[in-house]
C-alpha cells in the first residue's frame, strides 16, 4: 500500500512506516464483531464475494464510479463523494466504471466507537438500520481525508486519536446539516422486511437499549424484552448477527466508554469505573487489563506522557 490517494497529489509514492502496535490491538483482535480503527488507500477492485465486518466504513473514490450490492439493495458511488455504511451488513463491490488509475480510500471506524459517539440521533438509526448515506461536500474534502491517512500511517498514537476525534466531529456536522440517502434503512421498513431484515431489526433494538442504558444493570431478560423476544432466542439471535454475545458486547461498550473517560485527567479512576457502568473496581480493573494489556492508571499515564 502507498500513501498516494489521488493522481497528481503532493503525496509521494513511498512506503510509509506501519503504525506502532497499540494497547487496544488485542481488544479488537478477538473476533469479527468489532474491527480495529484503520485507514487504507488502494486501487479499487471488484470483490469475488460479499463480506461483513465490525466497522462503520467510509469509501471515497478519486475517479469513475463504483457499484455495490448490499443486503438491502444496489448502490452506486460516484467519485469525490464520501459514502458511509455499517459494514456488519453483507456488502460487495460488483462493478467499476471509468476507474482506470483511480484510487480508493477506506476508513474503518470500529462500530462500538461509533455507537459511543453522542448527539447523532437519526444518523445512528439510519446506519444501524442498514442505510447507506453520502456525506455532503461541505462536510468533508479530499485534503482532510489525506491528512487523516497520513496521521494514521505516521505510527503516532496521538495523531491517530486526533483523527478519530475529528471523524466524530464530522459525524456531528453531518447529523446537523443532513446527508444524501443512497439506500434507506431497510430493516425499519414495515411490511417489506425479509426474515433476515427482521432479525437485524431486533438486534438493532437491543443494541440501542444497551448503549442508552450502559450505566444501569443490564440483564438478558430486560434486553430481550425490548425486542419482545424470549431471552434464549434473543441471545442466540444477537450472537448470530453481531458475532459476539450480549454479555461480551455490554462489557466491550463499557470499556469503550471507560477508555474515553480516562482521557479526561480530571475524572478520578474510581468514578470512571462507575460512570462506565461497572459495579466494582475489581471487575473494572480485571476487564480493562484483559482487554488493553494495561491498567487504567497506566493507560492514563502513558496517554498524558505522549501529549
């Protein structure tokens, strides 16, 4: 992979240093439910089969047009537009038009990090419902995408975190000024749901309930009741769609919130645990060390030291 995104760009065709290993590498390597944050630039290509993974995915094409097939229907992406979708929905690139020498830039935002972003409202519902959207031109440009790509490829963890924060700000802007809908959120469409679509809809309802009530006790029975399902069926359905159990998903979302709170050095770590939904310090430290390979105190210290 090279650092050049657009033909004639000021970026040079040379191999960039790989990002240094981060403490959250093991956190995102346990399975396909949630992928690690990443940014790639590469020649666009047709995919042999559909796939799914645990990200909110952004695609940008420098020239031509790209055709996709999503579980909810076909979508075409024109060059110079930033298309966004939940990659947990099976998707496949099936066609390229006038794209010789084109470059594609993909951003992979972990879905759990996206769910933790506040004040997105209908934008979250649209993407989690299987919708595919195109951000408006005044929301993002190639120059910003190139800078994010350089931040990620620099291997500097702080620069990468800044890029992630700026992606969150971009989402908030999109939620405020609106977006173009390329594929409506089909899992919410009444009367046209397929069996699979209905299953995703049930899981979306459970995910929303978990995210909105992280600081409260969350039993499987309460989560299943939101979708009107038997607890055992709800648990099996959740695992099938999300590739992770309900219990592990709850813990992961609480860890994501705790990690975010740790970056605010004014919040005592004891308060971080409870504000993230953990019932005891012992439970919090155990899950945190297992996920990140360090204690909350060590992560806060290392983050402050790198600033």
